[in-house]
C-alpha cells in the first residue's frame, strides 16, 4: 500500500517517457526504421534510449550520426536530411506508439492515488505523439495541463515547460514536485525551487540522475508514492 510520509506536495508535474511509461522499445523501433531507410544499420534499443530526452529532432540527429555497423561514422545530417528523417520518424512512430509501450508497474495506481490534487505533464515529446499515447492509455483526463515538446520554443532543461504547467494556478513552486528520470527534469525543477524527484527506473542511467542532485531519489513506484503522499489504493 502507498503510505505518505512528510508533507505532500500541493501539485505534481510528471515527465512522460521513462517516468510514467516504458516507451524505449517503440521509440527505438521507429528510429531504426528511419536509419534503415537512410541506408544505415539498426542500433540496439538501449543505444537509442540513451539519445532520448531532448526532443524528436535531436534524437534523429544523434541516431543518424551514430557509427554504422562497420564502425564507419556517417556524416552529420544536414538540415534537409534531418527534416526528411524527422517527418519519417513522426509518421512511423505515430502509427506505433503503443505497440510495446506500457505504464511502468504501479503507475496507474499511483496516479489514482494522486487524483485529489492537480497533476501536470511536461514532456519534450511532440504534442501529436503525446496526445496519441494519453488517449490510448485512457489518460486524457488525468492531467490538468499537458505541455508538450513543440508547444514552446525552448524545451527542457529550460524551465519554460514547468512554468507553463503552473500558469493560472495558485501554486507556489516550492509546493510543487517535478518527477522525472533525467537531469533535464531535475535541473529546471531545482532552478525554480520546486521539489525535484528523480526516479531510478527510466531511460537515463541512474548515476546521471543522481549527479543532477534531486531533492529525493526513488528506486520504485512505491517509494515515489510515499514521497508524494499518494492515497492508498487497493
């Protein structure tokens, strides 16, 4: 059961990929499909996952520049190549966002236990894909506000996404928790004086999350529920 400890935050902002959902396999599949169409070999899923977190365009830039199977380094993609690759990736991924993607175990119970306070989502994932995933998981009405990667000019780790989540809400930043699996989540939360919570089950290596110095690091969803003061769910 979830048992709260200490004062509970008045609101919670979540990252999506690697925090609430295990989406690495579907992202890797779509990115590898683009590599193959560009005449490159497939990459292992963990390699692609290591490139996630800074938006789809940056993901494709990194994936296409990764050395090929024979060790040769492809040329850095120019703007036109990257534009085409990004369009391909978005179309492929949009058709396959929930093939293997699932909420991490215990996450749906956690969200239900937090239904008494505003929950928000701040993700660098494009809105088109974010909306498709939320709809497919039945989470359309879970979040009071969703700020996606292409909603603003600057992405995380810039604080703009977190600021946008709180616009029009009577919430002090010190009363809000930001939960994520990446330094891109921890750094803006710390900059704004939010409660920064790093999770240890995501797409980013745990030592990188530790190095970002979150206020609290949690190893599993039960620990996160305790940190957030979630109500016990059957």
